[in-house]
C-alpha cells in the first residue's frame, strides 16, 4: 500500500466502506424500513457525508456529545440511543432547540425528570427488551410500560414515538442461522408489543438496532426503522458471527514490526491495547485472538490465503503467531496490516483514519 | 464528593497518589536503586511535576511521542522502554539532540539501522527476557547477545548501558508470595547475566520494570534501576495480584446511573468500554469483573464494606451487579464511583483527570 506509516495507524478503504453503506441502504429500501444508521462506529463528519450522499438524513448516536458533534455538520434528526442521562439536561435542551431530537427512556424517574427539566419538545422511545437483558422493559413488564406511556402522553414536551430495541445477544451468534433465530424471536416479541398497544397507539413505531440481524436478515415485518452502525466498517467480530465476509471489512490497522522470535515463531508489533482496544474473539477452535494479518497489494489489502492472528496484546505490544511463510517474509521495520476485532472500539481509540485514496480524515469526535 | 460530574469522568485523589510516589521513592532509596518511573500510566505533565518534587529526574516512557511530550516539560533523561521502532528514526534523532535518550534493542537489524540512521549518540539497553517470553533475549541466547554487544561497542553513536527487563509474568500472580517467587527467579537470571558479562563489561547495569515486583519486594540485589509505572495510581489488577490495597488506588471513575432493573438487581451506568477499556480481572471465585463500586464521603472515596462489581461492559454501558443495600440506596441520576481494573488503559482513554482538590488537569498526552 502506498503510505508512509511510521506508528500504529488506522487505514480506511473508502471503496469497501461505500459498498457497505450502499448495500444497507438498498436493503432498507427493499424491505421498506427507514434506515437511521448509528454513527458511533465511525464518529467522523466526513464518513457521515458519505452517508448523506446516499440520501440518509436521520441518524443515531450514543451520547449527547456525539449528537452535538454531528449537529455541527447539519444533522438535525438525531436519536440518542442510550437511556437518557438526566445529568445532561442542559445540553439536551440545547440540542432539542436545534434539532429533531429523540431520547430513550425506560423508567418513570427519567420521564419525571424530563417533565420538569425539558424546555423544548422531544421524541421519546421506550427501550424494549426482547431478550438481550442488558436494559429496557420486557413485554412481561406491561404495567410499567403502560404507566410510562400514560405519563409521556400527559406531557406536552414528550412526543411518544414508539419502542426502541437493541438485540445485542445477536453478538453471541456464531453463524447466520443463529442470528436469524434471534431475529425471528425479536420479530415475535414485536408482534406481542404491537398486539397489546395497537388499539391504544396505532402510530407507535418499532426501531431495531444490531448489525448482525440487519446484515443477515432480509425481511423486517413489523419493523419501521433499523439502526445498524458497525456495518459501515465491519470487523472480525462480525465475521465470526457470520454477518460479513473478510472482504467486507473496511478498516485495517497498520503496525510497525519491531522484533521477531524464531523459537516461538512470534512477530512483535508496535500496536497494543491502546490502539486496538482489548476486545477479542474466541474462535471455534478455542483460540482467543485480537486481530488477523492481511496481505497488501499495491493499494489495497487483500484476503489472506492462510490465517495469522494476533494472539495477545499488552498496552503497546501486539504478538502475532506467525506461520513459517509469514515469519520468513516479514522483516523488522516492515509494516503489517491487521483486521481489528472490534472496529468501533479501535476507531474510538485511534481518533483518525488514513483513507486509502490518500486523503486524511482527522475530524473524528474526541470523546471525554 | 464535591464535584459536578455529568458524564463518565476520571477522578484523581492527589493525597493517595502522592503517598504512592513517596513510598516508592523511599523504597528505592532504602534499596539503593535508581528509580526511573514509567510515565505511561499517568501521561500527565502535572503528575510528572509531582514526581519532580520528590527529586525524580530520570523517566521511562513507551513511545517516541510520549518522550516528546515529556521533553517539552524539561524531562531530559528518558528511556523509551520498547523495542526501538526503526520507522521513527527522524523523531529519534530530534529527541537525541535534546535529551539523554536511551533506546532498547534486541536484534541486529535494529543495531544496524541505528548505526546507519542515528546522528546523535544514545544509550542502548539490550532487552533481556527472564521468563515473561513476550520479547527480549534469554540468557540461553548468549551468542546473539554477544554479537549485539560487539556490534554496539563498535558504533560511536551507541553507548551500551546494560540490560533491561520487564518481568510482566508477575501480572499472573495472585498473591505477594507468587510475586516474590517471580522476583527471586528474575534475580537469579540477573546473576547469570552478570556472571557471564561481568569480566567483559563490569559497568553494565540491570534495569527492571514491573509494578508488582517493585511493590512487593524490598530487596533488589544485583539490580541498579527500577522502572515501575502503574504504582502511581494502582488499580484492581494490582489489588488482585496482591501488589496494593484497595486504599492505595488513587483513581476512580465517576459514572451517572441511567437505569435500574430490580428483577436482576442490576444498576446500569453511563460508562463502558470506551471509558474504562475492556480490561478485566478474574476473581478467585471465578467471576470476571470490570470495576468495583466504592462509597464516597464528603470529599474522598472510601473502602467498601461489601464488594459490588461491574459484571459486564459494552461500548457505553456498564452493568453493576448490586447487593440489596446498594440497589436500594442508588437512584437514577446519581453518580457511582468505580475503581478501574487497569488504570493505565482507563487514563489513556479518558485523557484527563479531575483532581479531588478541585484542580483539573487536562494536559494529558493525546495518543493517536
């Protein structure tokens, strides 16, 4: 690849990225669902504009700060898909004054605090739990949901939009069939919600989230909106789940080689947990891995014929367990290219992309 | 605690931090070893000045960029304790022109590249492996070490300083006895090196690294320099290893409470992998945890009477498995205080500290 990398760097293949966006846009259109992509994965105003070129006007973010970040580039229809943080009411009011803002609630404390603190109307989604059990309300908690709906309906500044779901347990799937089974179960749950609330509230929408389901499924009956995020880049986690091919992964880490150990066939990279994050994938053979080496042609990375993985990461070191061919051909001072396990976390750490056509994007949101 | 936290924030208790520094300074003095603390944990110019107040003048860092960062605040005796990254030779030359710089090598490729590329003399440590097996040369690789020494000695710009060791396998220890056993084995290995090289090179020094050994051991026979870093803050990993008490941990994350789930006794925090990192500790009872809740008095966090842990982290969510008392007393909109598993990684993500006396330090190095 034509670059002048001297330290661990995140490269973005614009061709693969645009193909991922285009495919999800087409799928949403075919399935007649609204695509409201989650921008927490890329966090970049420039990548956001690529979405805009495909006609996207509504987005999802995971924090008030991220909403502020994208608002400054003209995004004015934003869902913050995280249980509303009541301590940020002042910033929420600022946002609501400038954008169509949707918030997520799942308890009466939040509704009451918004009743008291909001100065501008917002849309409200109730967080529903269809099996992930991280957060949200299950259909069995109907009395709590009923009470929330009643309280929201009594409040002029709260406009009830519908139910928001993130079926994050799809990340535990290990093939497309398992993803589809989780998706089918989510659809059954939506039907229960709809059955219960359709008479009282026929206008409530269902918004669902996870990249595995949105990548693998083609049909979304009863769903009005999808909010995948990771698909813009994909990564080894999604590959392991069966949600993408290796060739769909649009980001790669470039890491200098600083040492080799022939007795262990290890290659030592400058590139560790502060660059990749410590996220890992457990392969079906039991190995835990932190990245995969891919070969590079003159301007793009290619699919590997054999798999060589990062087997461990410390703060700044990555250790590649290399097969004889890779070990032999790799020299100290080379740069190896590594597909990341979790592109959202790696992008969040790296803060900027080197786009493979040569342009450097460094307008990524700096969290904290 | 008197603060106005609205988003996940890293608090630093200056009293505990100064006590940690003072204790390590005293230990080094008593043991008659040079203390060259590793600054990768805090990465802060302000915290660096606290060390300077204790007479520290020599430091360790893990990257060229971090060396540049501290050089700007007058640190001019710096060891980059990472196998030298040959791709950064230009910046290394810049640094060497302004500071006493020590580099680490472990292969002939690095020595040859330095022979050709260095424009200013530097100190050189040979990376030795005393059992961690991440990187470095073992005493059994004597012919390689001999060749390196000969090549370094023939080069005017390379001044051989000695051997540098990081006994990182001490992180696998689960009590002080296990740490001491690893330390004793390292000392035995140093003796072997010394025996072999003392005649030819009586001036070579031994520099050792890890916080567990430096915290638990009081005696360092045959060691000339210690380079611990994490001890400035400590964390749950060090507590689990037996290298510190909970009361020694000088940083805590403050995280807003956004939801509660009574059926599971879960408290949902705004605070996830992008704030804490995904580093984890496996307790002796088999549980994997990502943080521990500590109570707070009017201006300091206190030791908990019962242990409540973060049981899982996703990108922005942390899930606390709460006992009945904590669940009951915690309200949505509260802030919980969480000891981190790995303070180096958390500080690197958070980028700034809120010091508990009210001063805010935000001059942390921004990696990328």
